[in-house]
C-alpha cells in the first residue's frame, strides 16, 4: 500500500480562510482530530452558502455526510490561521465527493488532507434527489480542477 502524501496548494481551485480557536487544542497541544472534520465541513458549506446553493434554513435540498476520511501529515494548533483548499473529486446524480486540504497559513503543502461524501436529499423525506439543483451544479463547477 502506498503511503499518502500531502498535496500542494495548486491541487485545489478554491480556498476558504479559517481560524482556529483556543478550545480546538487538545491536551497534547495541537488540534484534536475531530476538529479537522469540522473544518472540512465548514469549508465546503461556506463555499456552497457563498454560491447561493445551500440555504440552511429553508432549502429543499440538504447534504448528508455518508463517508469521511483524513490523513494527517503535520500538526496544526491554535492560534494558527488555516487555508482550506476545496475540490470536487466526483459528482454523481445526487452525491458529491469533496476533497479538502488544510494548509497552515503560507505553507505550500497541506498539513492534513481528507474527503467526505455528501448525498443530497429532500429535506422533508430524506430521500436522495433525482438530480442536483442547478445552483449546486453551478457552485460545483468552481470546485472542479
């Protein structure tokens, strides 16, 4: 099995600046592993909201996370600033695999790289949508390398 390697910044078409918080550090002095997943979610949803695709409170379509993964290469810690690179690795009929690289401010290689898969469902019945709404498709184009 090949050991995962960190990605370079140029591998990601869009970036979201994120701020670490005091409470994100664990007893070992770096961000706790669960914080990385929260940063992934924040980066992707921020871009979808900014693009007008995701309406948290009234949208008919919501994304449910069905798969997650993370590789850690270097520690991050409060009070570092982080740039989250986001790209779409696969777009299906009702699902999207997002890949995210977390970069310490100014770093060329990511400190962590991961992915998650959203299945987009009807808010009320929680069944997968027949196809992604146009606003999502438009937003995803900006995240596809």
